[in-house]
């Protein structure tokens, strides 16, 4: 057995946001099972910097699924959308916390598929995960999201998450 401890260094920029890149989802069909079968995730994570992105986000049959190490959220007309839990989406703890924070603080949300073709119409996009917490997305495949800066809903959820994580 081997264990190590190091300081927590958050992935992504929760204040200024970070870019993401879309990649084909070549994972097996049981992505909802947390396992050590993460080769596709590792390859996507290695590819992200080559695409000038902080995170690689999987797309399957035109639907956005999740990031290599994060949950994907998009905001349309003030409503937060995230894909519903299926065998292609991991039911992560950070995802659950973000959804609980939305419910608790009156932020409208829907569990619905998000089509890749609709991303250009998103007001905001953000990702959430254990190592990134909540990070607004400023660009998808080099194209700005909204005006290219973090939006008010993603920023609010990020602030709420940080308070929650610190027990406030």
C-alpha cells in the first residue's frame, strides 16, 4: 500500500473561468460505475492542453455527457441544465452538491440532455468536480461562451460551493 499527502491545488480558474474542449466519448457503456477503467478519461485529460483547454468534455451521439473529471452544466435563460443520470454519467458527489445548492437557493435547474448543437446558445457553461470545485467555462473549442467571461449564475454557484465546502 502507498499513500501520499500534498496541498490541494484546484484545477481551473473559479474566478476568471477556463476553456474546455469537446471530445468524442469512446468510453465503455457503464460510465456510471466508478472503477479503475479510466483509460479514455486519461487520454482525454492528456489531450485537453493540446486543444488549449482546461478540461475535455465527452460528447456521445450529439449529446454532451460529462468531463473527463467533472460534471457538465449549461445555463439557458436562467435555468441550469445538466444531463440526467444514465449509464453514461457518473453520479458524482460534487454534482449532487451543486444540484442541492441550486434547489436550496432557488436557482432553477433541469436534468435534461444537452445537445452539442445548442451550446452556442448557452448563456453560461460551468463544470464541477472534486479537483476543480465549480469553474465557469469561458470558451468551448475556442469559441467564447456568452461574452467570454464568467456569468452570474456560475459565479454564484461557485461562491455557494466554496461556502458549503468551508462549512459556512
